[in-house]
């Protein structure tokens, strides 16, 4: 039998991937971590219309993350606050396998644009670690209302120069 090699691949988002993304973004612990999430992750109509806007927007680069052939998350590049940001989400059952780090490294090779920015709640240790391992460093701080936590949450702004 062929051995699995823990391969992370990125590909374009296909309609049926949204079923997986919807499940991933339902998880309360993931919402708490990410903090800046939608008001009601269980609202599938809102979720699908949000993703329709993303899929229709040619300026948003979005990829499905595939791990050993399995759909495990998504990663994207978009404009926010006049800057180009990256963001990612991995399904909880796949956390801690190095997937986000590998996915972001691969994504950064496909995106020529620099600088790139990213934001993470100050206590989102996993995401902060992923960004640092991929060469991002803290540029500043901000805060915003977190739907997931129902309060204002502080975040770091990260920048990747090269
Ligand atoms: C944050 C997230 C992307 C991390 O994904 P992942 O695939 O588990 O990350 P990796 O396996 O590549 O881990 C990278 C590093 O972070 C560490 N890490 C990951 N999650 C962690 C956690 N919850 N607490 C502490 N460290 C964590 C890993 O140990 C690893 O560090 P190491 O290489 O020094 O051992 C994932 O938990 C997630 O999607 N969370 C919900 C959505 C979210 O927060 N997205 C980011 C918004 S800013």
C-alpha cells in the first residue's frame, strides 16, 4: 500500500467545498479563537451569499486546502482597510498537523504582491505562530468588536515585507 506523505495542496474553490467550509466555521472553539467572525455562523443562507460574493470577486484569491486528498480548510487574499491581507481557516479535526503553516507557505509563493498583511487576536497563539513561521512580523495593534466573543478584542497587525 502507498504511504501517505502528509501533502498539503492548494487548489481553486469548488462549489462542493462550501459544505466543508460551512462545517469548519460552525465550531465554537474555532470562532472563539478567530474572534472576528460572522454574527451567526449557523446561518447557511448568509454563509452562502458571503461565499458567492467571494467567488464572484476576481480580486479575491481563494484556495481550498487539501491534505492527503481531503478537504481541510481554506486560505485567501483580499483587500481590507486599504491593505492586502491573508487569512485562513482549518477544520478543527485537522489542527496541530502543520497544515496552516504549509498552506500559508505555499500560498505566499503564488502571491507575488508585497507587502502582505494579516490580523490575529492577541490570544490566537496558533495563528500568530503560523504567521511568524511564514516570515510575518508584528507591525502594530488594533481592536475591534468580536461577534464570537460579544466584546471588543485586541489584535495584532502583521506584515510580510518580502
Ligand atoms: C489557527 C489555525 C489556523 C492553526 O492551524 P494549524 O494547522 O493547527 O497550525 P499548524 O499545525 O501549522 O501550527 C503552527 C504552529 O502553531 C502552534 N499552534 C497551533 N495551534 C495552536 C494553539 N491552539 N495553541 C498553541 N499553539 C498552537 C503549533 O504547535 C505550531 O507551532 P510549532 O511549529 O512551533 O510546533 C487553526 O487553529 C484555525 O483554523 N483556527 C480557527 C480559525 C482561525 O483562527 N484562523 C486564523 C484567523 S487570524
